[in-house]
C-alpha cells in the first residue's frame, strides 16, 4: 500500500452520538443510525437542556444545521452550567465542522474545553474532535499532539476506536508503518464478530503491512499484543504468520511462535470459509433484467454476446436478475458463487447496486468485474475488483499525472456533489496530497438536485454569494453605469482566483449549469476537468460556448477501430458505451482465467502477483492492493 494522505472520515464525538469509522467521504459528522439504545447524559444537565440537546442532534441527523445551531443558541450561557456550556459549544463545533468551516469548529471546540476543568468523558471527546479538525486542515503535528492528551480510559469503546483510527491516519500521513500497525491492532481490540473483522476494509491493510515486516519486528508485535486474547484481528495475523511458516517448511519459526503465544492460541480457526470450488469456464452475470433499467441491461448483454462469439474459448454464462434492488443483487451474487460455482462475477451496472454486489463477491473471495464505479473507500477494495469504466482512483490519478499538471497547473480546487460518489473523489484527492506535486487549494460541495451552483462555486473563489448580494450587485451596476464609472471597480462579487483548474465529477446535465456559472461570477480563465461522462452529446453540442473544458477518458489505442469494425460486422450496428463495456469485460475475464484454477484461493493468489491485466480495449495496472485503469485527459 503506497504512502498517501487519507482524508479521515470518521464521525466526531458528540457525547452519545456514535458513527461509522470507515472513510465514506467528507461528511464526518452526520450521526449514524447506530446510536446507543439508551443515551446517557450527565446527571448534572437540566431537563430542559437535555431536551434541547436531543432536538439539536435530531436536526443534525436531518442535516438541518442552521436550525440546530439556532436551537443551541437559545441556550443562554448565563443560565446554564459550565459543563452544559461545554456540551453546547462541542455540538456547535460539530455543526461548523460538517459545513467545512474547520477554523470556526476549532474555535468552538477550544471554547468548549475552556468550560471544563475535570478530566471527564466530555473533555476527552472534545479533544478528539479538536484533533480531527486540525487533521482536516492538514495541521498534522498539532493534531498528533492533541491526540496524545486524550485519556483513553475516560472514553467509551466507540470513541476509543475512533481515536485509534485517527492515530492510524496520522501515522500513514507521517509514513510511520509501525505506528500504523499499532493503531490498527488497537482499532480492532473490541470487535467480537470475526466475519466483520475479516471483511473490514482495514483488516486487509493491516495484514499486508504486518506480514511485510521483518521476522524480528513481527516478533516484537506478538510479544506486545499476545495479552489481547480476545483481539480477533491480531489472532488472525498470528494464524496467517503461522500458516506461512508451515508452507515454507520453517519448523523452527513455527516452534518459536508456539513458544511465545502457546499452542492453544494457534488452535484458533477463522469462522470465515471462502467458497473455494470454481468451474473455470463458468462466468456469472448479474444485471437488472426486469424493470425500467432492463433496456440498459440488454445493451450490455449484446456486447457480451458479440464478445463470446469472437473468442475461441467456450464460456458458460450464468445470468441472474438483480431487479436493480441492492438486497436482491447481493443475494443473487452469493447464489452465483455458492450454488453455481462461477469462476468470477460480472455486474455493477448501476452504482446503487454495485457496492452491495461487490461486497457479496468479496465476502466469498470471488473476482468481481464491475461495469460502473464501486462507490466505496479504497480501503475496501482489493485485487479481486476491476472497475471497467475506470474507478475514482483511476480518474484522479490520471488527472494528477505530471504531464497533465504541466498543462493544467499545480493549483487545483474540487467542486463535488454532496453524495457518496462526490465524497469518494474528495477522499482520493486528499489521499494523493503530498505525493503528486499539486496543491489542493479548496473544496466545495453542492447538494444534488439544486439548480443554482453559484454559492458552492463562490466558496472556491472567495465569494460569499447570495441572492441578496446579487441584488445589491445589480443595483450598484445600475448606479455605476449611470455615473459612467467602471463596473470592474465593484468588488462585492469579485472573485479571488488562487487556482489553475477545477475538477468537477458531475454528470453532463449538471456540468451544463455549472460551467456557465463560473463565467457569471467573473471566473474566466480557469480550466475544467470532468469525468468520462463529459464526452456526452449534450456537452459536445455546446462545445463552442465552453472554454478550457477537459475530461478523463480511456486510452484509445489502435484496437479501437478494430473493435468498432468487428462489432459492426457481428451485430450490424455501431457499438455504444454499454455494448463496449460488455465486450471489453468478456476479454478481461478471458485473460484473467487464462490459466487453470481449481480454487478461488489459487485465482486470488495469481491476481495478487500480477502487475498488469488487459481487456480488448482497457488496460489495468496494480499498485498496492488495488487496480488502476490506464486513462488520460482529452480536451472537449
């Protein structure tokens, strides 16, 4: 796993609010559904204070941040106790944090700390919040210093997990591999569901790093953590190491390990049983064959059918209907693996089901070829996953290629949709910070479904845009024109451009509204980069009105024309996107299955050792534990 800067996206502590510890995007403060069954408030809180705190948290869950802030501000500081003021300012800081206003959140977290003299649970939760806010501002040293001030014994288990996760991200940023492993071992110390541990996006990273250490370093970890007898993740590490020694025929190492941890420790066996049997020439396919999305599925099937007709090998295609329902899609993927013994699964036509389908395949150790992006953290991806259209990681990597940066410039801002996909791009840009020679100047998110993108764009350019300011600006323009003054002197909505280009992972329909909005706000010379969908007919038709617009796309080799002619000859029509994806996926599957594999473990080991894979058109290369598609930037 390469050393990269991960955007940490766990939930900040807010007394009884629990959250996910997985990097799902920038929104780190929205409480999850997994709250404590009975919320425990400090008995010194008044009844009225508790009621308002509960209401404020409910509003946060609903993302009604302004309403939550207004409610909290009705709590008069002079009429509430110090401990209550600490709670109030902690939650206010949480709200600002979730609105990307990290400096304001730090002010409020520090103000909250100033109200508390005792070494309480709340004080340590606020310290955790403050440390995370410094991390978000890339103030790594300060974040790490504050984290050391936390008294872990005062925190509940779910906050201890968050503390160790933050420790992991800090260590990763500082490129301290050993500290990363310490943090992740402790992160898993309370987990008692072995299935959840082994399927965690962090366990594979922990295992990779631990097994990559020298024998002496491994031994030091075993000596330190053997006392954590219930740490299932660490037990799995020790068992993996023991099995490795056995496979090497290293009896001395096996005996030494046994002497350290004891023979009973090594009798532990994982309850996860990856479904090993595979029939090499049997391929699983999961598509929405019924319902309103069925026409898209048929296009993919057409591409797959043509590909199967054009290769000498004979593959049996086992097709299941996902109905475009995530739960059904997951169930059908499991059936393909457990009942039909397919060698790999092709699916993920739409993003709403792709993650669930991939999770089901991953759970059983199956290769998954996803037709769309899988909107999950890179930590949850491994070398059994190929994203045919090009993953978020592949697109960001291509955009940040040195050659492209020399053309685009090194200063970039990100304008992204405030959803899981947008957060994936945000995470990946932060992941690449420090490694790729670029400066992420600013980020701004917009809500899906809106028609006015100017407030979000204004944030990138130092403009606090609002309808009222727009009206004021128009009035000033009238006055300036009447008085023959230069309207350029009006600085009410004057942008501050401190960036060279903007990455916008939007769909074409949104892009047609977003791009003109930059010009409206006086931002005339910036370059724009979008995803592969920007090559759509709707955007191309408006090309003459759009300036400096680029998009990430596949490498177009000499095989492109050969493919088009071959498809047209076989099918009698020109291939479009979905037919092309289906066609290329079959060729990728064919190359993956070129050798004879009798078990999934053999196939997984083979892919783990591979550095490159190809389809008919697409090419992939591996780095760390994931596959990247080779992509480039084209001008619209």
